[in-house]
């Protein structure tokens, strides 16, 4: 069985490598930890043996995917015996009016002693019912996933701020949330099977945005280990899936009756194109709601009808717009198996529906004053949560052709606290503010004109459209045939209309019906067959700093280093892989390293990255140290330590995470490797 160390690195059983011709061991003064001294011995590039690591498939009874979203989360599962049935988790208690989906809000509540109390609707409702003075002691967190995207220097110690202003460790919160899902899923599986379901029977899949950097993915994995989903020794039990990839895998299986096409070219779902998008969508929603009792989705094993229109080499774009981020992936079909190949590195940004909430908050600040809103959030955190829930359900009612105003109920404590704070009424504030499209209605509500609501969406939607425009300029993307709009924010008619207006003439725009669950179902399919995506693009250029022989006229004089009579050039960037380079699943980058001293027990090599691909030195502008590769040489040496050891390292960049394995050439024993982007 594969062993792995704490950084989930897969160790393949050592193949018998041909020995490379011995080179004398130079101690390299590459300025790294404890002068580990690395000299590249064999900068040979990639070996393509795609199947070497596919065979070590463990047998899991069930695949459970967790879609850990910014605003809402959920899980779905499929038994490996009947992979065409995907079951979405059972209904959660306490759903919101006007918001029907199978997911639960990503909210978590800790007791004043910082112990886990509840998650989702239960956390929200309990927090809401607390006495305001008591509520200040409890720690309530929501929308915290974005922190992993926005924190530049993410570590295991990164903090999150609860609604009451107190700080908690992000790792703990993520682990609590994942542990909650683990318990819910195992309980549901046990109930269904009529016997206790063990964690070891489950392969877990956790979804993350494709634009997340390596540290955030590793952070998610650490949290999952802490929650007991898998362990460093059994890292294979957990797969990290990329959200738009999952969506893409699911979209391939769609039948025409499971989608809504936004253009009026053809009748879809049996409605003629003359119906407005809205009407088609509502009827489609009705159709889903009728089938909602059944939480099992049959994924027909034939390739979907939409697929029958796609030919070898056709390209399509998946736009995954969620609560926090928008993530774009371009895939190309490879027939006959319908494998996917990524054509352009994942792009996107923080343009999720949270942007709309943020605009609403700015509007409130404009009307009632920033000082008041800040105070209100801290002093009445539960009421603030209520106000945002009220806004959420109205936000979902926004539509391009809406004419009647949207009413947002202000919590009583908002009205009350404002009067205490300012000495005049909320009504007075609205009259006084020059925001003319928000009025006060006698029933104690903010009355927003449709234009006012649409204005809140505008900055976020504009960012998405602009990003897509840039992407369509790229030659790889210009000939895209379909655009799939998925993710929770894809339900917003305003976004649908904007995408249709901007790109409807370039490609066919398609929305899967249960658009909020697309990623969840795709993640289950990915867990059943992780090898379906055969080629990915590296988002960054990765490499290490090494010494090369100094060449007069080619190398800058300031990089010259003379050691034992040999002239070396320092800080040379030895490139493993370039930004936007295609990497096939199972492709390996091979490097050999030698310890500076035979007695050395650990080699630590710094990994550098850059967004550019024309990098010569690790000191070039834009090159950052991003992680470490740690080779643990203890226990690999036999009785006699050879005078010169060569450690061959194999790195894999074609998967959803970067993995590494290593072999001591003299003994052909596996060497423990850690590739770490979090704690370096």
C-alpha cells in the first residue's frame, strides 16, 4: 500500500531505475535552509507512464462529496456499486422562505467556551433566539471560506473573526464544519444501510475553487485530516476536486430536458423560445420541485445529448459563479471516451454574489452612516444576521423585467437601536439621505425600487462580464461552442441576462436545471473516476534554485561563486513546469539531489514560483518562495552509507494538487517526501 507523509504525498513503489552515470558530489551553496547543498544531477524531464499510479485504487463502498461553499454547503453520495445514482443529502431542518435548495447555509456557532454547537440553519436559528447580551458571548461565523482565497500568507494559524469580533483559528472552524458533514453523512448512510457505516468505507471528495492557490488546497486537506475524514497515512481517501471541473464533468452528462438554454434559437424543455427566460425557468423549477421528494438523480451513463452534438476537439467553457468567487474553466473533448483536457489555466476572481451583499451594506452605510452600521453589527450581531437573511430572499427576487418594488423588513432592534444611537428615527434618516430609490414603507420596511436592486448587482456582474470578455480574446477560447453557467449565483436572472446579452452571439449558453447542485453531483462523479480529466494547465511556473557551471558571457558576474577551484553560477532557476503549460495526469518531473554531507539526514529544498514563464534566476522580479520540498533520509540508509547518495525526486503537476515521491537510488528504497506550501 502506498505510504505518505503529513503532506499527502503519494509514494509509488520504487521502479528499478536505470542508474545515471555518477557525477562527483558538489556541495551547493544555494542559499537555502542550513545550506542543504543541492546540485541538479539529472535535469531529465517528464516520464510518461500514465498508469503507474492508477492501479493502487482502494476499494471504497461509497463516494461522498462535500461542496463546502462560501454561502451554502451540502453533500451528496453514490455507492460505487451503482455509480449512476447520485443521492443528494436529506432535507435540512429550518429552511428559509423563498430559498429552496438542498444546501444549508455555511454558518457555524461555537459556545462561549469555543466548543462546536451547531451548523447551518440550526446555528442561525439558535443564535437568533439568544438574548442580545448573551449572543455577544457566542461565536457565530458565516461566509468564512473567502478568507482562504483572500489571505496572501495563509498558515495553519490564520484567524477568522466571529460576528462578535472575537478571533478563532480558521483551521479549527474548517475542521468543525467538515466533521459535522462527516457525521451527518455517515449517519444518513448508516440509516440507509441499516447497519453502522464506517469512515473507512468512504472516499471523501471536497470541492475548492480552481483559482485557489496551492496553500489553500493544502489547508483544506489539513482541516479534513483534523476532522478525521482521512489521515496523512491514508491520504488517498480524500480527493480535492476543483469546482468548475466538477461542474464540467456533470454538464457532459446532461440530457436536454435537464437544461435551460438561454437563447431563443430552439425550444428547450418543450417551451418555445418566445417565452421569456424567466417563464421557462419558473416552469423548469416547478418540474424540479415536483421531483424534489426524490433526492436521487440518475446520471444516465450514455453521454448526454448535448454531448452528441460535440465532436472531437470541441471546446466549451464552464462559468462557475458562486457566493464568493467566479471560476472559469475551458475544456476540450477527447473522444472516444469523452475525456477532458483543460485548454487554458483556470481564471476568475472574487466576483461572487457576496459582492451584492457588500453593495447593500454600502447602501445602508450611505443612508444610516458607517459609524452606526459598524456599531450595530457588533452590538446586535444576531439582528444584523436577520437583516442579511431578509436581504438574501429579496435578492433572489430581483429580475431584469421586474416592475414592483422589493420590500426588506428591518429588524425591530435596528429601528430601536438607530433611534438610541442618532436620536431620530429611521424614517427621518431615509428622508434626509439623498438615496431617492429607497423609501420607507409604513409597515416598517425598506422599499427598494427594482432599479435600486439592480444597481447592487451591477458591479459584480460587470466584473464577471469583463473577465469573460478578456477570456474570449484568448485564441484558445475564441472558438468555444457552449458556455455552461453553473453555481448558486447562476440562478440570478440578472446575471443570466447579462451573459446572454454579451455572449449569446458567440456560443450557446446553457444552464443546468438544478444549477446549485451541479458542482455537488459532478464532484461525486469525479470521486468515482478521478482520471476523467487527463490534461490540466499549470497555473504558475514552479522550480528550485540551483548551481550551474559558470559560463563567461552568459551568466551575470554578480552570480559567480568560486568553490574549491570550480566556478559556479548561483541562484539559477531550475524550472519544473511553466505557467499555462499542459500537464497530463501521471506525467512526472524527475530531478536528482545529493546531500552535501553523507551524514545529512534531511534535505530541504526551497520551491519558487512565478506567474511568468521566462524565468532565469530565483532573484528575478515576480519570483516568490512558495514552499519547500523536504526529503527525509533517516531510515533509508542500510549498514553502509555510500560515499555519494543520489535521491531521485518525482513530482506530479497534472493532478488537482501537487504531489511528490522520492527514491534513494543506491538502495531503491522509498524516501519520505514532504511538499509543503503552508508551513515553510
